[in-house]
């Protein structure tokens, strides 16, 4: 594994050119996006894509997101680029939205886990864009962590999780958004949110209509395959607690924990409280980062304050629930 520093714009061009060369030869490159670091490989090269699954220990039934440099490149990967997909792309690309459409014959089976659809995203991070432009090929890239680990928001997190399983880690510093993209099914006339993420349901609804086809949480609902997994999980035990209750009485299950909060400054009984933010976007930007930090300290019990039920907290709520499963 080689770590290439791309934080300094003076080095970035050389680092990106070298990473692009390795990708074109079928290698694995971890690179920063605005959400989390991705583990990239040439999306149309079956053996390169298979290396991603091996490096992550990812089950073959979990499809990958393909990253592209333009809407035109997305169209080439799709058999039916719907008007809905076009509107979503116009509104949110480049940015943290993954659009699921029917795939074209160009997209190999392992990328989509055999599904007839493909998830595509045009990232906005300057290094991700530069890498896509330099490689001039679409890049399959899941989050750059071992399967079921916490998604990485810094190069150090990638190195700790994947080490020599990757050829190059492009270091672009900390990512800004801090949680993964929103995944939206755009195969029909209205949008279906498969994974809540950085782009909120309200933002999506401000440009297209959202489908009532699949009320969330029903067994029959079509879901993103990856959503079944115990994802985003730290190795510590994670418990959730209700802030009002924790303030009223000292909860025995919080004793000795490190607490992560959005509203409380100090959680009774906790050894330490890390207060993130009461703004969901700012909270998201620090959430995985904090879990990585506590994991590296060997903290064994993490207590997370439940967040509000409101729409703006949906993605954070989803990640907190998964971390605590
Ligand atoms: O922000 C992100 O999305 C990051 C960065 C690197 O782009 N990537 C990421 O990838 O989070 P990953 O593999 O960790 O999560 C991809 C999610 C999974 O839940 C997967 O099931 C879903 O996208 N997905 C991919 N293709 C799909 C498809 N054709 N249909 C439904 N869901 C799909
Ligand atoms: Mg992931």
C-alpha cells in the first residue's frame, strides 16, 4: 500500500495521475469523496471489481455504486435514463446522491450483484472529480472499510481497516459530509428513497415527487440489498438512550460509557460525554469520525443519545440505529 498525499494542491495533480494509472491497470485506489472515502476500481473490468469484494470481505449479493465524471457518462451505463433520473442529476450532481436506474449491457454482473439496475453517482469532491477525469473510466467504489466496519472519513481510517489490501490510498484529509450518499430508485415516475443520506427527503421532494410505493419498514418493500446488513458497526457495545430519562434518573446501562450527544452537555453516569451538534448536518460530519476515535481508544461501551424524530435527522437516525444493532 502506498499513501499519496493529495491534501496539498501542489502534490495533488501528481498523486491523482499516479492513482488514475493504477486504476486503469486494474488496481485498487481508496480516494476521498465529499461523503466518505471510497474503495475504487475500474467499474467495467470484472477482475478489478472482484478485487473490491475480496478486499472488503463484502458479500457478493451487495451491489456497488459506480462513480462517474458527468451525466453523459451515467447515461452510457444505463438502459433507461428516465426523466426522473435526469431531474435528480440536474438538481443534485455533482453531489451526495446515488441514482438507481436500469443498467446497460456495459455494466458487468458483479458490480450490480446480478440486479438489472445500477446505482450511479457523480461526486463533488475535488480529488474524486480530478481522479475520474484523469482515469477517464467509471469507477466502482463502495465505502473503503472492511464489510460491517465503520465508513472512513479520513485516510487513516482506510489504512487501519484495509491496509495492504489496497494499492494506493489518496489522502485528501477529512471528508466534509461525513455520512454516505442518499440512494434513490429512479426507475419509475416518482422517486423511492432506498437509503437515507446526505441529501434529505425534503430536498428531493422539492424537485421531484416521492413514491408512496414502499412505505418504509414493511417486509414487502423493495430495499437496497446492503441495507439488510449490520452496517456501520463499531466493535464496542452501543446503546441508545432517551435524553429526558437520562436526566431524570441515573441509568445503570450508561455507567462507565462514553456518551455521544446532540443536546446534553453531560450525561449522568457516563465517564465522558462527547457532544456533537444539534444541527443534523454538523452532527453527521462528526459522527463516524467520533466512532473511529473511540474505537482507536479501545472504548468498550458507547451510549448514544436518541435524536429527534424530525425529517432532517432521518439519515443520522438510520446510522445510529444500525450502529446500535
Ligand atoms: O457516499 C457513498 O455512497 C459512498 C461513497 C464512496 O460514494 N459509497 C457507499 O457505498 O456508501 P456502499 O457500497 O458502502 O453502499 C452502497 C449502497 C448499498 O446499500 C447498496 O445496496 C446500494 O448502495 N446500492 C448499490 N447499487 C444498488 C442497486 N442497483 N439497487 C439498490 N441499491 C443499490
Ligand atoms: Mg459501506
